[in-house]
């Protein structure tokens, strides 16, 4: 069995624990937002990301990052993320922003 360690870069919300009522049903109505997990396969914690900003680099496979951000874009992303949180009935874990996380599994 092999273990992979991935770096994950994205704009969105990140949780450092599992929300008690995390239900992602209905997320398919928002194709511009994706649900992913960070930390490890034994203790996965969710994140919501603007799909076009998510970049995953597996060990040994570097990825080139192209910044496509501006105050106007981030404002629109923030509005979209708030709509998704409200639709899913989730509380915000903090402010949305750029996050660099890892996944081991």
C-alpha cells in the first residue's frame, strides 16, 4: 500500500474539524463550487472551494499555479460561497480566502 501526500491550493472556506451537520446534498446545484477534503484519509476535514481556483499537486508531480484573482473576482466568489453555505445550512468557519492545505492518504 502506498501513501500519497498532496498539496491543495484553493479559494474558499476550510474547516479544521468536521461540522456536526455537514450535508453536501444540493451542492450539485452549484457547479462553480467544489467540496474537497484536507488533513488525512483517517481524519478528513472538508473545504468548499471555487472550482476554478482548486489546484492539487501530488508528491512528485508539481503543478504550475496561475494567479487569476482580483478584488472584484474575490467579491463575487465570496457572494457565491455565502449562497452555497446558506443553501447547505452550514455556518461559516471564518472568512473565505486563499488556503494552502495538505492531504495525506
